[in-house]
C-alpha cells in the first residue's frame, strides 16, 4: 500500500448494479472513503448488508477488473475509473422487504429531472465529451444516420400508394398489407408508411389522435418505417375455414 499514490480529493462516477435489480444506478463517490464506508453507503441503494456484501469492479465492456476485498483500503487505491461498474453481491433482504412493503413510498427520478442534474454521471460525460458524447461516437452516429437516410430514400423510391407489400418489423411476425399512405405525420418525425393489413393485426383505422391519414376498418391500420416495408407481388392470403376444426 505504501507504493500506491492515492488522489484523495478526486471523485469517481460509477454504475452500481446488483443481482437483485435489473438496471444499474449511477452514483458518485469520493476516492478517499474506505471500502467499508462504500459498502455502508450501498446498503440503502441495494438493500444488502455491509457485513456480508461483496463488491466487484467491471469495465464498460463488462470485463472484471478486481474485487474490493480490503474493507480498510481506500477505494482510490483500486483501479476504478469513471464509467466503470461496481457489482454488489449479497442476500438483499432489506431491499426485498422494502419492495414488498406497500406503505413505503417509492421515489423515482424522471429522465427530465435526471438530465437537469449537474452531479450525475451523465453530466460528467457531457462536460468531458466521454462515452456517447465523445467526438468519435458523435461522428459514428452521424455516419450511421446518413447511411440510414440514404437507405430509406432508396426504399421510398420502390413504394407507392396502392401497392401490395410485406411488413417485416424486427421481433414481430411478417404481415401482408396494402400501402395506403406515404409521408410525414404529426405524431412522429420522419417518413412513415401507412398500411392496411390483410388481417386485424394493426393498431388503428388509419387515424391517430383524431387525425386521419387513410381509411380502413378498425385494427387493420398501422404506420411503419419505410425500411420495414417491401413492395411486391404479395397476394392477399385467403383463410380456408374448412380446414379449421
């Protein structure tokens, strides 16, 4: 420990995860607190016990860095950098009790409120142009957006109102339909394709929030991004009721 240089005045912004929760929570800690003091702070975050919890540090790519095994060591003596994740392992009995107790008021910070905070990991990344706010990441996103816009423009050239099509949205079954509308809408930006499905597998009747874009029976209409629509000779499938039991 004598050969390790510790920056006691620094803070570290990390993600806190635990096996009792599905999401990671962003927290900021001083590097001059001990591992035991960190565990005590994490008791209210995870519901674990500082006497039994184990802490492991992971990189942004989920590679194990180290375990925080010495309760008396300062966390600044470990190779923990901003954006890393500290995973908590314990029984989490307190958290379970709080979640089951309906009399305990649950507090949840909205995305809008969180974005306004100046002491969050998000604010730190913005100020220092790190992570998704880095120059490289911004350039990558701009290139990806340009490629998607070019692909969408080419797809729109193949679509026309009245044409038959197949709709292939990731994670959903392939559906056949007729194109009833192509253009911009009031409910979301960009180009959209309004379709009338062959079966009642849609979400509307060609109108959204009282604004009509085309006519079709209820539950037969839908709006899809152009890249998910393929025009072609897709005849309407007839249901053979004689084959059903």
